[in-house]
């Protein structure tokens, strides 16, 4: 297996088999961390952090240095040429001419894709806003696999802030891809967002099962849960009695709980911040005494605050420091593969999900709609980035920005075939009318608003009461 | 040719032949960028950026790492010991004892010279305020020479902000030295400053020719220009009919246009900022369709904003990303030469201009005048830096600060010979009187103001009506 | 001698013999600075600066690079995960899994000890608030020893701000350990603090002698001094006539003056700032002409401001730039020893003072008192750090925080033996009553305040009039 010249912007850029390849190389490298110093000799990694993240940056840099490569670093970027109005694309092209590989963290969602599009060298996304942070997901998966031997069939509980935790959304999707069952244990008001749940079921073939929490207080010794997501491998007869099957499963214990911190900064303005903090589920010695958690790995992407008690640090089930430590060999494996400095023998390599997604029909007319996500790179750098969407679904009509992967639901549709008829046929219709399904994809025009449609010379169709 | 132990503070520190030597080594190194990792093994470069400039810093650091050297970096300097009141000289001495070569960017003009004076190791100026940024000029020249095979006789148009563009002033002088013709195409109000024009004619032997713009709108298909600077190689008969000769030349096409960005931050206070922005000449596909620009290299020091259209990026005439990329081999060549890690065979090496300039008479009495440039290092670090000036001209009496190279025009003169006569002869005179030319240079005393002269015990001469 | 796996948090972590070992390796390395690039090949140093200190950081990084090792750097830490509420301990554990050795500067006193406790790799304290900066002390000592061949018996004058100069406090203790005599020459109001003087006499066996300043103006050609500290090697008959003996000694000259800068920032609020600045003793050519200073080394940790005249820079007695330069080989020696990459042959190695101090009785009940130093790490990270004190003295009862080494004087005592008697015996007493001496150390309970004692269920003893 060769990943030479490839970039890692989202987890979808790697197939399951390729991920396994990264892991098997990480295994090999972690056996002799000091023996890899010839692998990337003479290569330069540019480490560009437009947002501070010391831990992630140091881990990447340590990885490159252990491989014998060298590093140029910029953590002071906001104050520099970018502030003078330079585009991300220009920066990518220039730095791509200095370095052999780029690691980028940026607050705008989709920024890493733009860098990958322009740099001319492999790019690793080290976090692009709320979108993705794929190497964190890789090291999370790697830790589970290393401790349990596999990911398939495991029961993993996601814990705490399921709403804003980028790391968690990525991990959920990755666990689904590898056939694990996922349990949700959100803090009140911080439930897993609809669009992630939709992605789990739509893109990764999962099956959603809900059940009433058996015991909201948790006193009964049973995991109190609001929802459970199960992979398709669950036998159907169990699926028909979801509550019972879940309980049966849970009695056998949870394989890992993945805790996330309470992101205070997200709640600064809200008056509910303190309330949420009080109700935030804490993982401590007492909790881990429950039978369900007897063999449970305790994971956390760090930094932690109060949601994970210091008293657990010496507990053999605690994995969070091991997770962090394993980031280095995982990143070593990844960097050396993308640079083509190493290859891995893997029996059969399937194509990554992103390539499959690239087969989706595309909407790239450059008008009608734009991405609604204010943090999307395509919105912030519209000077040279042409908005582009994948048509993810027709019912409801759902477009997904190729940069930040946010969903957009256009309200109106029209057909580009009007010019073959009379001008009278140049009309727009409600997206949820039968026209929304009828217009052929290659002819589809979408609009955010009636004014947008009118400005393009379209008139309201019969079902529009403008 | 050996440059071992030398510093590069201004372009004048290198003769034309030495610059050619740097370029021929850059050629050699760019052929095998990964094959140079033994050149500076064991050497340390200190990269000191008192002003952020990610692009320049990363380029220098990548260059040193490609040479097998190592880098210590400080971009956080303003917040540290310097803020505690430390002098640049002390900092230079200390860092010079840690590293083998120093790269410095500093907002004060002349700061790099101070570092070079005290560090005890070679110093490269990576930008000292509005003064110089010689490696940018080197890579600009290198790109032109690489694309055209020579610089001599080329026609290069300078485009946009000719007033504040430090890069442009340096480049203009360097082009003149190598015998290129320079055309000015300023944005309105951003014309090339008088002192640069003077430098071009005085120091680099150029000849200035002005002509009316043939067509201010540019519609006529001819380059609309306000002024043209021609090297002495122009035949005299053409020079006598400047307008015609220029048009004849332009019809053959321009070899390169060097575009600079609109420096918004310079116009923050001025109400004219928006007006200038509107009138700023944009280089785009349309412009490049003109016959004059058929073969024109499009250059830009980056970052660009709106003055250079993204649509040109794929155009083979666009050089700006190549320029940036070539900064690495040029800097590799320079670093390895200054460190004495490489030598170059060059038939005949002349002495650099700065050494010739060092032959100018010097005014270093330490009183009478001081540099008028508030950003000059000699003004900001007067505690230990003694003001020093080269007497560049007697008519008008012109002194040039040896640090920032700003011109000063003292108003009054006196002679140090007074003490040989009676006290009555201790008088000061107007600098533009015959005394200004008569007093021998070794006796010359200059004064900024009458009060300064009086405070030194001088009385007004006959032509002074104080 | 092997220091493999050890940390350097305070100077007490090294015995005199071990310090000599570091110096002899530094001697060896400074003879061939470029010949050490194989010593730490493949090793990574993490350079974590929670406070900016460019000079110290660059010196450490240059040292590691000269040893052939590599460096990951974080100077941007305040803005990152730590700001999200992460503990120093977590940070230490994570970075300790990336790097082979950690260099840390942090504003909290005792922070380096916490990092050393948790990192799992050797840690070097590069300054923890006002507590210690041991490598600065090492390079100061090294310079004296290199110039004079020994430290024992020398007369070293400490000059300027003796109150706030952390560097100076450390150096004073180290000089005492090596048997030098120390003279104080404070700026007015900036005298050496009581607790440092106490440490010098209590911990390092020094003997304090005071004398009237012979000549406050300094005009008499004699060192004007307020106090002198002498090591026990002074013959007793001289010690009986302190003033005379001191003058006799001074007439033979001072071996070194160690100047510190006026720390303007400490006096920002005080109106006395300007007054102190005026009265601050300046070391200049005039002073050094005095007979006492004929052979005196002039030392300064840098940065200097006005207290040390630039005119001295070329004087052969000036050591300050040499001091800075020697920081590199001293740190090279230290790093390679802690990493176990080098060993040194030393005839007899005694155990470090910190191990001897570890033999002190400890108060670690976790209640009753807490460290009074607001900058102490144990106060700022009390979530997981249990307060711990060494009982340094019983009369007056003195506890010393094991983190920041500040002294605490508890007001009340009680005995844990009360439970063996009746409840009536559960009483607290004044610490300076006979109970303060009578209660056995293993039973000792101490209290900050009566309310603290009462809250633990103790009642006032007979000598308490609450």
C-alpha cells in the first residue's frame, strides 16, 4: 500500500484498509521509536498553526523529528502576511514550495482542503474549525484497537459534550465504519446533533435505535442512556426489541467510554453555562466501580478539566495519557506514508470514502446558493473559491458543501432546460414540490431565496405564492 | 570567490560579480535541493524576527535546514528581554555567541547594520524597516536572470505603489546596477520618491528621461507611463528624442512588470485611502493581452491582494510563485557562502559598492546634527550608537546616515579651524552660501539649527540674519 | 559520575562534586563545540516557555542542537490548552511522552518540581517565578571558576538589587556552598531579604558578619558596604574584630562583582521608583579605577540597562558576554549528563543537598496550613497537589513549602495523640508556647488560624485567650 503524495483532510480520505495500514506501521514504529531516524532524512515538514494548539503541534513535530526529518514552524501567523489580506491558497502555494509536507490547523472549516488543493505537496489537517481533526481520530481508534485487538463489535460510549465535540463526531463516524456500536451519554442540552446522526446512518450504513433511559439517576448500576446507535451487524431479531437487546448488551459491559471536556468558552454568553457545568457527567472512581465499566477503557482527547477525576490517573483502565503518547507513532506512520518514505503490505486496499463521495452529483453553477456556514473557508475566501456542493439527497433536497461538509437545504429549484422551451418556462418551484424530484440532476438549479431566483430572471411557478 | 565571514546588510555589500556568484551557486543547488544536506552540517542559524514575517522566516529556515544546518528561532522577541530595555548591540553579541550566523528582521532602519557590527558572526538583513530587504531583491533579480538569461538591457516596469515599496526601491537600484531599463507605472499619489530617483542617477550612473504618458487610459494599447529611467547604455541620439525612443522601445515589449500591493495600512488615517484603492492599477488577463505585454514576466513579492488577479495564476508568464520558491536556493547559496561552507569560481571579483562608499568623507563629530529619521536605529539606540554620516554631496550639502541611509540637509556650516584664528572667526554660515563649498571637508562642522550652533559657541556669520 | 534520569529543579539537586563534574564536562565540550554533534543524536528536547525569555531559550536550544539532538518548542503556551484549564501535571505527562528531556520556564514557583514529578523524563528548571533558575547559577559559577581556577576563598560582591534578584539569591547560596566570601552592596531599599540570609547561615553553614560602611560615599577608595557574609573558613581571631578583618580583606581586592539590573517593572506602582533609579549604584570605568577593583571580574546576568556602562564592554575584566556564551557549553554538559549520553569521572561523589533535605521531618497532613505564597504552584494547582512542608526549625516553628521553598510560621499547634486521651485533650496551643517544642514531630498538627483549628474540632488550650 502506498499513500505517497496523498493528503489527509478528513477521515474519509482513507479507506478502512488504509487506516489498518497506518496502524500496522505505527505498531512497527512504536517498537523502536529511536530507530526511525533515517526514514524521512532530508525532508522538511511545515507546521502551520493559525490557531494555537501546543499539544497537537508538538506531537506532529516530535513525530517528524523522530523520523529524521526537519520542521519549520509558524504559530504566529495571524499577525503576519495573512493579516495583510493574503489568501490561504497563496500561502499554501508558497509554503508548498519550501516544504515537503504541510501540517495545518486553521479556524475556518474546509481550510485544510484548500491548502491541499493548492500546496502541491501532501497536507495533513490538524484541525479545521469545527470540521475535522483526523489524526486525533486515528490515534483514538489506534488506542482502542491496540488495547482490544479489534474495533469491530465493540461497545463504545461517547460521554459529555456530544454537541460541540468535533473530535467526537469524527470518532463516531469512524467507529461506525469499523463496525463498533456507539452509545450516547450526553450532558443535558449537549446532545449529538441531528446532522451527525444523519451522517452515521446515511453515509456509514448505521442503524439508529432509541430507548428510554433505564435509570436516569444511574443509581441502579446500569448505564443511563438516551440513545444507542448500532452497526448493521446487529442480528435483526434483537433489533426488533431494542430496549431489551441494549440492556442485554450493556450487562456484558462497555468496552470504552470516551469523555470530552465541558467547553466553557462555548457557554460564556449563555446563562445556562453554570447549570450545564453542574449537571455535566463526571467520570470518577465511583462510576467505574459499576459492573458495566469493569473492563472499560477510559479515554479522553485532553485537555481535561473537571469531567475526569485525577484519582483515576493510576487506574489501569485509564488510557488518556497513552492515547496522547500514541499520537507520536501514529503521526510518524502517517507522515512517512504520505511522503512515500514508507510503504505497507496490505492484502487488499479499497478506495477511500472520499473518492466514493466524489462520485456524487455535484452542484457547481456558482450561483443560486452559497454555503450557510459562516466559518466555511468558501465563504471567507470567496474571492477565488467557487462554491461547490455534493447533492447528498433529493428528499429533502440536501446539498453538502465540499469544503466544510455542512448541509444546505435550498428552498427553490428550477431547470436549466428552460432555454430550450419558451421564456415562459423559466420558472422556479418549491424544492419540496414534485419538481424537486422531477428535474434531472444535470439540469438542476437551486436557490436560497425567491429574490435570488428572480434576480436570475426566473418567475414563480404555480405552487409559489410569492 | 569567498564571502566567508561577510554580512549582507544592503545590496551594496555585494558587487555585481559577487551577486553573479551567488546566483551561479543557487543554480547549482536548485538542481539538487535534497543533495545539499552536508553543506552546513553542525552549523546553527539564529532567526530573529522582531517583526512578524512568516514567509521570509520560513524561507530562510527551510534554506538552512536543506543545507543540513540547524535553526534557533525567536519571533516572540518584543515581549522579552528587549522589552526590558536591552540594546540591540547586547542582543547581537549574546546571540552571536550561540549561533554561527544570524538572520534579523527589525522595524528600525539600520538595525541590521548594528547587529552586523556587534555579532561577531555573519548577519543577513531580512528587512530593517523601510530601509532594505536584500534577499528579496536577490531572488527578484535571480528570477529575471533565470527566465531571460541576463538582466542587462531588459526593460522592467515597476508597477503600483512606488512610494512605500521598500522592495521596489532596492530592486530599482539593483536593476540599474546591472544595466536594465526601468519604467515607472505608479498608482496616483504613489510615485517613486525623489531620493530614490536621486540615488539611481547619483550612485548607479543612471540617466533619467521623462515623457508624457502617451495614453493615460491605456486603451491605445500602449503602456501609459509617466517617467522612464534608462541606463547609460542607451545610444545618445535616441536619448535626445526621449518620447519617441521610449515608444520605439516599448513597442518591442516589456520584459517584466513588477507589481506591488496596495499597502492599505499606510493609508489608514488618510481619507484618500479608498480613492487610491480605486485608481490602483490592476494587472489582469485583459492587460496582459496588450501587445506590449505579450512576453512579459509578471512578478510580485507577495502577499498580493487585489492588484494581481487570481485568473493569472495559471498563465505561464506569471512568475510570483516561482519567485517565492526560488528564494530557498538563493538563500541556501548565500548562507553557505557567508558561512564559508562553499566557495564559487568567478573570473574576476570587484569590490562591493559599500566598500567604495566607505571611501566617502565621513562626518562623525557626534554633534551638530542627528539623523532626522525617527525609525533610524541610531536615533532609537543613541545611548551607545554615535551618529555617523557620509558626505554625499556639497551642493546642496547632503549627508547620508550610515545606518538608515536617509539624507540630511544641514542648514548651517562652520569650520573647525576657528581655533587657529581669533574667537571672532568662530562663526556659522548658511550651508548654501559660498562657505558651504569653501570649508575643507576635514574642517567641516554642520548644524541642524542656529540654536545648535549657538549652543556650541558659534556666532552668526555675515550672511545670517538671525 | 552518572546523572542519568535525574532532574535539575534547584541547585540543591546537585552536590558540589556533581557540579564540578558538570563543569569539567563543559570544559571538555567548549574545547570543541562543533565536535559534539553525535552525543545526543536522536534525542528530542521539549523547550516549554510559559514566560518569554528568548536568551535563555535560545541558549538551551543551541546547546541541544550542538549535541546533535533536536528541539520542539512552545513559547505560545499561555494562549493554548493550559488556558483551557489544563493542569501542569497533565501537560508534563503528555510532553514527557513526546520528548526525552524537558526544559521548562513558568511563572509559578515550584512549577518545575511538579513537571519533574510527573513528566517521566529528566526536567531542567529554566526559571520558576522568583524561586530558582539553576542553570544561570551554574554558568555564573562556571565563569568564576574558569577565570580564577577555584571558587573557594574568593571574595564576591553582590551589587544592586539584592531584594528581587532571583539569580542573585541562588548565586549567593552556591557561593557559600563552595566556600566563597560574599559582600553585599545593595541599592537603597533593595537589601538582601532576611530569608535568604537565614538560608545562607542555616543551610549552607555560613557565618554572618556585619560592619558599618567605612565610607558611604565611596570616595575614600574603599568599598562601601553594609554587610558581609563570610564562610566558616575565616579564622576566628579575625572574626572577632569584624570591621578590621573585612577592611584588611578588602584591601587585597574583590575577585568579582556581580551586578544586577534595576527591575523597573517591580517599582511601577511605587512612587519611589525614580528615587531608587537615581540612587542605583552604577558600575563604570571610574568605579573600576579604585584599587579594590583592580583585578575584579565584572559579571552581570544580562539584560543590563543603565547600571553597567557600555564603556566597559572592551575592558578585559568584563565577563558578562563571556558568561552568556559559556551558558551553551554548561547546558550542553548538563543535558548530556541528564540524558545519560555522557558520564564523567569524578573521584568521590557526595549526595546532593536536596536528598539531605529530604531527610527533614515532613508535614503532609493536607490540612491546618497551606503555603502563603500566592505564586506557589501548590496554591494555584491545589486540585491535585497536596500541600507538603519540611519542618525546618522548631524555634521558631518554621515550615518550608517543598514546592516554592517559602517559609511558613504556623501560629498554633496541636497533637494527633488527643484521640488516645479524652476529647478534653483535643486542644490547640500557641506555637511559641512550650507545646510548640514538646509535641513529638510525628504527632504535630499545625494551624494557620484559630478558626482553622476550631473547624477541625479543637478547642483553645490554656495559654490561648480567644
